């Protein structure tokens, strides 16, 4: 059985290509995977209400429910587009949810998992925004905000984020930032670092240490896999390809 790692699908609408391909990929995990790690930003926007207000995500949520019922363990690390996940993930899916990085053991190796949005410690405006969005006061205010209003705010923020993404890529060397961050985790005892957020798919192994950057499900359609003690980076090309 395999362990699967995905991140950064930024799903919006059911008819979008990345939404359809991810649904197809996840359906193929029935009976072939034992754990699915979602390392944030599965959704373009999700904040947890007591009910499910974002109906365009219902097909995906139902598929995740079927996977969980079929024995696939779900582990979700919140990203910068999906946070305060709410009771559906913990109660209905029985998912393990981490608001930040987590360390797990796979095959006797220490694996450090993170969405990756905290890797760049010098991006001070984002770090302030993250603090505001992820704190307990924001979580307590969620039931007071109508879902339509939350979606409107999220859409405005997403457009601004996409506009700034190119500027950030010119300013920061994301791969170098991630390598430096991983080196710190390796010095602290981690054997493997798995990250999302940067939309850069690459796998590097040196001296028994492994850095896996998951890419995304927008342009790369990449995912990580652990099987028989080996980490790999793969690309999903669709059924029958």
C-alpha cells in the first residue's frame, strides 16, 4: 500500500480541469493507498462553518468521505487558503488536522511535513496576514460572517495573491529558501522534509536526507508517494494515459 502527498490544488469549480483530474486521481486511491496527506490549499478558499456552505465542493467532500469509509486515513495540514477546517473534517471524515507543520514517522524515518507558507521568514506582510487569519479570535468570528461575504472577501484576497505571486517569485528564490529551511530541519533530526505552497515540483536526496517539494494541481499535476521505503515525485496525466 502507498502513502500519498498532495498540495495546492486551489480548487474552484467542478468543471475546471484541475478539479476533474484531482477527482479522477483520488477515486483511483480506493484500495491502493492507506494514507492521504493533504498539505494545504486543496481549496481556493475554505474556512470551517458548522455546516458546509460551499456547495461547489460537495463532490470532492463526498469522495473524501468514501475514501475515509473505505479505510484511507486522511491527514490534513492547513494552508493559507484553507484553515479553521471545522467539524466536517474531524468528525465526519475522522481526519487528523494540523494547523501548522507536523512530524510523522514512516518506515522508521522522521518526516517533517508543512504547507510551506511559513518557510520565508522575511515575508513580513504575509506573516502578519497569516497571524490574523489563523488566530483564535478569527476562528470565533467565523459563525458571525455569512458564507457569501466570506467567499467575496476570499475571492478578492485570491485575486490579490495571484497578482503578487509573480512579484514574489522575482524577489525570492523559492527553491533556495526551501532548501535552507529543509537543511535546518535536517540538523534538528528530520530525515525527510515534504512541503507544498511554492508550486515547484522537485525531489532531492543527499546523504540519506530527502527534500520533496510537491508542486501543484494547477499546472504540474504532481504528487508525492511513499512506497516500500522510497519517496518519489510523480505526475498524474489522467486515466488511460
